[in-house]
C-alpha cells in the first residue's frame, strides 16, 4: 500500500503542532467563524436603532463607526444588499453627487450648495444596503429566540426606546407612537410579531389592536393601526399592503395640486403638500434632472397658506429638514430618472412572503404597510431618523421572501 506523503510545509506545520501538544483542528477551532463575526459586527446597528434619540447627539465619528461596522458585517456574511437594481440607482445618485460637489447641477429656486450637506444627503443611499445586511444577519441568527419570547422582547424594547427618547438631545419628543421613526419602527415590528405569531380569537386580537391604536397619536400611525386590524381580518393580507402603497402614492401625487384645500382640512397636511409642491417646481425648473445634493429641501415660504413670515424651521435648517416624503426627497435630489430607478428596487422589495403560513403573510403585510406609509409622508429612505428602522423592515421582507417561515420558527409549520 502506498502512503500519502504530505507536502514539506504541511509536514513541518504538523510536526510543530505536535511538539507543542496541539492539533490543527484545535488551532482552527479557536478562530471565530465568519458567521459569528458577521453577528458581532451587526450588533452596533441594532443598539443604535433602539437608542437612536440618545445616540443621535453623538458626533459624526460615532455614526461612521456604526456604518463601518455594518459594512464589515456584510463582508463576513458574504452578502450585501446591493442588488443589481439598487446598484443602478446608487450609480446614478453617485454621479449626481459628484456633479453636485463640482457645482455642475442646476439650482432651480435653491440658493445654497454646501459640500458637507451634500455628503449628509448622499450617505444614506450607500448606507442602506449595509444596514439591511446587518439586520438580516441578526434575524437569521436570533429569529427563533425573538419569536418565542416576543412579549418579553416587546416590553424590553419599549422600555429601552422610551428611555432613549427621555434622555435624547431634543426636547418635547413624543413617547407615544407618533411617527415611525427608528425607535417606533422596532416597537411596531415586535408588536406585529407578538400579534401574529400565535392564533388567538378575533376578540382578543381586537382588544390588543385597540390598545395599540390608542398608543398612536398621529394620523399616519392611526392609519397603520386600522390597517393592522384589516390585515388581521382579511384572508389576503397582502391586499392591505397593496392598498397602502397605491393609496399613499396617489395621495402624495395629487396633494401638491390641492395645497389650499388640504390646508383647510388639516394644517400639517397642507404644510406637507406645500413642501411637495416646492420640490415638484424645482424638478420642473431643472427639466426633470433634479438639483442634486447639498441644497435646501424647501423654500421656507408659506405665505400662500399662512400669515407672512410664518415658518417651522430656521433658514439654516432648510438644508436638512426634508420635504417629509421620501418620494419627493429622491425626486428633488436625483430627478425623475433617480426616482424611477429606485422604484425598480423598492416595489419588488415589498412583494409578499414566499412562506405559506398566514402568520408570515400577515407579518409581511404589516411591515410593508408601515414602510409604504413612512416613505410617502415621511423621509423613510432619506433621513437617518427613519433609515435604520426601514432597513430592519426591508431585511425582514427579504428574509420572508427567501422561503423561510419566520413566525413559524418556534412551532410546527402549519397554518395557524
């Protein structure tokens, strides 16, 4: 029988390990796996999400650490949320970002163009896929634990996020579910897990949804509360998400042409509609190209609906306040082409889950509905106030589309 002779380097290494009383397996076993490293580097994004109101007062270096950590997590996970469709949008936005820095983008009604503001406007675009990946890594590692102890995690998250809001850098923040900012997004997500993971009577679920509805203190969060009830009742919950997508999209498309009418009905809605009209005018003035990055978001002129001189933001804050709609933010910055390219990624990302479980179908519809509402009337994809929460939502939807049963992870896979 012929013996296999190891290569010289291999034999030398084995001999050295033998003399020191250790095996090659023992040496390799001491090193953490790539998946473990991916989880470790994904944790900072979750911590930042839960304590956003507190951490937002830290300097830019801390935020850079969170984003770099998410990028490292994506590296170890061998998966990055840069799909081909999103990469196309990223490439277009990057081109406009470069043109904005060298001041080759048209200005429309805008007056200022600052490089630091341009970077802040742009950084959320490449950051989103890394954050999606980081949250996806955590979901895949801890899904069974989260689903099994959803009530405990919900209570713990409510406590942590409310403490973050109380200790935040901004005064007069709502501790109720007012907007779907980062802290509220994860609370609503865990509530949906708790609500849909097991089968209860409609009466009990109605009581839970009633409590949730009274915790909602804005029109958009209350609409979501009603949508949650519809998702619980109908047999095709994805129809509710589709209705939210079409309904909110139609509203923001029509609102700029009915500013005065909407203001007579509701003050906040009228102000939003005026901001969207300003953004639409800028896009028209630039022939659909958009103004790029680093300029104001709004004119800060509300004389058409308010008394002269009224404003809700100081002149220097017009660079960062946003139009209160991710669609119009993107349209203003990247033009018609940018918005269309984003839709090629955004709309497929909201597809219904592959899982046959009705619990997963309901959960996916709830997350998609929350994203649709936030993207329409707030800055879901364009502001750090919402970006981490929406990244969590997209990670959940991606996980559900992969054929995995999420809410069925801790019990037999059968329709509840």
